[in-house]
């Protein structure tokens, strides 16, 4: 892949910062410029060498930019698209790192108009419970998956260009339809986050919460690790993808009710059977995730 002359990162936190560092480590970009709401965050990104400089305004940010990554919470993307649309040159591609796709694409359709084909939606599956540019790493995407959800308006060459950029960071790139993406991640990402937040919040609200947390150990830590994720980001994700998320939550509630029935009946064989099936499914998933040769 030919190196990019200039990349604009909108939202220089964990995701955007790691993208910048990954590109720089691969020698895939000459200059990375940052924009965002927090001057303190942007200053820190410059100090850490994540970005070369802070863009003065949209005209400065987009001038000669080959690629824009929208790495802010999905609820902020429409405003950014609206601001950049009239300043977007024909050669500049735009992608995003949002965990929901149908709402982001709808926003792009409203804001970009005839330039919609320059937007290639994406989602790196590489988050962490810690947020902010201080947590950014050049290796965050190495061996991780990135999902692109191309539009009918995209040129195949542009899709391949964005795919190559992510691969230069060490990522494996897949493609899904926007609808399939949102339904899939409602089940395997958004629901687990919702459950982790809910459990911690419920226990924290109890009168004996201090005692409960003092005895919590590895199992609680592992189950609730993602409750340390960025609240604003996950608020936007849950609201944006609420329809499929509610479907997944309803299915899970039905399963919890079945478990309650088994507990009330002290049906040890049925509980053991369920636990065994769950363990086997998880072990199979973990084995499939292991790189070849390991």
C-alpha cells in the first residue's frame, strides 16, 4: 500500500489514537492531524506523539487529507459529517469506527449527499475497558478483526483502499451488511456491556454494597470488566441499536426465567446439562480464536 500523505483523526482517544499509532508504526502515513472536543486530550496526543498537530479548523483539517477516521461516539458523528461535507475534496475518503452502522449510515446519507460514496463505514473489533489517548497502542489492532459495511455508492477500489489501511495496522478485515452487523453485535457486544453495567449498578445501589465489593474476586472482575468502558460511548451505542438490542435482551430474560425455574425445582441434572453445553460452546469459540500453530 502506498503511504497516505495525511490522515485526519476526529476523536483522538483509544480507538483513534491506536489507529494513528498503528499507521505510523507501519510507515503507512506521513502526517496525522487530530480534531476533537477536548483541547487537553489533543494536547496530550501531541505530547505522546500520537498526532503531529491539532487542526485549526475544518478547512485546515481536511486540506490534502487522504483519509478521515471518525472515532468519536456515534452520537457525535452526524454533526461532524455535516461540518465536513462542503469541505470534502473528491480524493478524500471517510471511514468510521462506530459500533453501530445503520444509524451512522443514515446520518451520512443526510449529510454527505452526492459525496456519500466517499464514506466507507467500518467497525474495529478491538476496544478495551480503558478509554482515552493514554491507553492508545500501536498494537491494538494486530490480529483483531475490522468489519466494513460497504454501501452501494462505494467504489470497490475505495473499499479496498480502506481495507488495506486497516491491514497495515495488523487487522483482519471482513465485510457485512449494515443490518447483519447491527444484529450480530447487539448479541455479542452490546448485550454483554448492558448486562455488565446493570449488574455493577444494581450491586452498587444496595445498602451493603461496600461489603459485597470487598469480597468480590476474579469471577466478578472478569464478568464486569467491560463495565469500566466509556459511558458516553456505550450510551450512544445502546440507544442507536436499541431495536435489535431489546430483542436480544428479551431472549436473555426468557433464558434467565428458565434458569430460575430450574433453580426453584432444584433440577441439578438440567442445570448441569445447561452449564456443560455453555462451557463446550465457549471452549469451541476460544479454540477457533487461537492463531494457527499456537
